[in-house]
C-alpha cells in the first residue's frame, strides 16, 4: 500500500513538473505576446475596414467590427498560469534551501 502511494505521489509531481515546464516554455518563447500581437493586428484590420466603410458611405454598425476576445482571461489559461506560478515559488524555495544547505556544509 505504501509503495502505491509513493508511486502516485511521484507521478503527480512528474505531471505537475511537465505542466509547469510547458507553460513556462510557452511564456518565455513569446506565445502570449504573439497572441496579443495577433489580436492587435486583427483590431487594426477592423479599424481599417471601419474607415473604408465610412469613406464608402455604408451604414456603420459597431457589431460588424467587434472581435470576440480570446485572451488570457479564459479559465483554463488562468488556472495554468496560477499553477505554474505556485510551482515556480516552491521550486525556487527548494533550490534556495539546497544551496543554503550546501553553503552550510562547506563552511
């Protein structure tokens, strides 16, 4: 029974580490900034479309230019970022403790 709980604990730590690594990599490789840039480009395209419609004298309705927001505010993305921040905090504390123990053993 004890071996099963140890294996389950190790598996959960491994899964959390993989999730953290994936999210950390996406953030550092600029995925979030790129998605914000893409949304900005779409918004600029909508502004140009609006200006063109005004020049042509078409009837302008703001609903035609609205883009649904698909941003970091979705629940799974928020949850993933919160989890990765918590994991980062724990890993940072662990690394600090390891280095302080090494420092103490050297001195």
